[in-house]
C-alpha cells in the first residue's frame, strides 16, 4: 500500500496566532485581510486557519523593520566631526 504524502504545513487558529503576536483576534484577521499573514478557511463548517510559516515570516519582517528603525534613529543622532567640524579653530599662520 503506497504511503499518503503528508504536508509540512501547520495551521493555527486565529486565537493561537493572537496569543503568539500579543494582539487581538480581530487584529490577526486584519493581517490576513491585508495579506500580511496567509490564512485559509478549512473544515465544515469552515473556520479560519493561519499558516504557521507565515507567522514566523511576519515576526522576522517585524524584527527587521525594528532593526532598521533603530539604525536610522542611531544615524540621525550620530555626530560626524568630519562634517560638523571638530570645534578646534586653527590659525593659518
């Protein structure tokens, strides 16, 4: 008897995703509607399920965005002596 191929896709309930992300179920569904998370309706009656890999990808995107914002803020606060001068006045004698 041939084996039935199994899928590596793990589906999570919106409430599970909300707990992982620390947001409400409504916010999770909004992320699905905006295609920031991959969701599908499965079963009978149909219920929403979210692809676990898309949650991981979303968290990675959020971490990268936070990293870039931190670098941007850091660069805005940086002091560049070669641009602003060193504060030392030298005589041309």
